[in-house]
């Protein structure tokens, strides 16, 4: 077999991460199982200076360039630089873009990484729903510090439906029930209080919701669960915990889920800006 030491490299150039180009090149190289061609990734190429630097490296190493530049201006700059410096180059997307431009008669957005971003958003939602279901109603409370949002409140304040609604938009939510006579988990007070929302509700609508549940599950009608004085005491106890933790209090009386969710998202965005999401490590 021919000695392949010092084989010229293939540079994969992209305005995004270069994953698509890398996959295509590797798919082709696998047909040459003993090849020793170096593959060099050059992602996030967005400036003329980067094009100049990469093409100079290709000249020095006698390498070739494979590119997936979706920005038509940067794609043209790269092609012209390769032609001028006599670099072998292979445009994996330009021909199809030209066809789509002519067929659709509209301009592309020229934004690298859109497919990857869309997939990131999809998997963020999947992870958020999984996290939220695993941390519903006080479960796995020792891991709630990983949540984007923590909801707490007495029974029937809508913690679970609000949690699931937020999760569908990619938020990892934990919810913690506040139960009189039972201390809430210490982990609740270790979470950044700017991420914790206490759900408050007026006594009358809360009792009405609980009565519906009592009827549905054939519970005793004289239960403390629907005793107005006991319910008021529950709400007062919950409010004392919200104040202790410095949590944001949201009044959810007669408020649709969408309204409460929008309030929470707006507050988090104001407080954390682009860092409103926790790291996706869970």
C-alpha cells in the first residue's frame, strides 16, 4: 500500500458547528478504510479574516477545503479565496441553495446552525418535561436546585398543571406542596429565591376547587380540607414560608394558566436575561 504519511488534510469549514460537513466527509472516507487523511474542523467562520487565515493554512499544508457555508456572502468570499490561492475546494451546499433560490424565488435567512438550534430546542423541551414529571408534588426534592423554576403552594393552587404547561416550553420545573404541620424540604430554601414562586389564592375559590375534589373522590364533607377557617390558616402558613424564603408571590385566583406562566417567564427574563435557563445537565 502507498505510504500515507504526511497526507494533506481536509479542512471542514462552516459558519455553524460543521457537523453536517464532517458527517458527509466521514461517510465518504469510510469507503477508504485505511486512509490517514487528517480532518480539521473550522467551525463558526463568520469573518473575512477567518477565511484568510484558513485558506493560508490550506495553502501551507497543501490541503483541501470542504465547506457548508449558508451565508451566501461568506460562501462567495471563501470560494474566491480558494480559487485565487489554487486550493481544491468542494461546496456541499451552494448548488442546492442556488436551486432553491431560483425555485422558491425568496431569499434565505443566511443564518448558520438553524437546524441544530431547532433540535436543541426540541430536546430541551423533552428534557424539561422529563425533569418536571420527576419533580412533581415534592418528588426528588433534593435535586430541585437544578430547576429553572420552583413552584410552591398549598393543595389545589394549580402547581402541577402550571408546571407541565411551562415544561412544554422548555422550562425545567419542580413543585413543592406546602402542608401545615409538615416542614418543607430544606432544599427549597437553597434554591435561588429569584427562581422560586409561591402560588397564593383567595380562600373562597380555593374552597370551591377543593369541594369539587371532595365530591369526586367521595371524601367526608366535614373534612378540614374544605373548612374555610382551616384553609385560611393553610394559606397564612404558606405565605409565612414565602416571606421567609424571599420568594415571589403570585396570586393565581381565577387566573388562567397562560397568564401565570407568562408572568413567571417575564420575571425570569428580566432577572436573568440570556441566562434565564439553568444548564441542561440534568
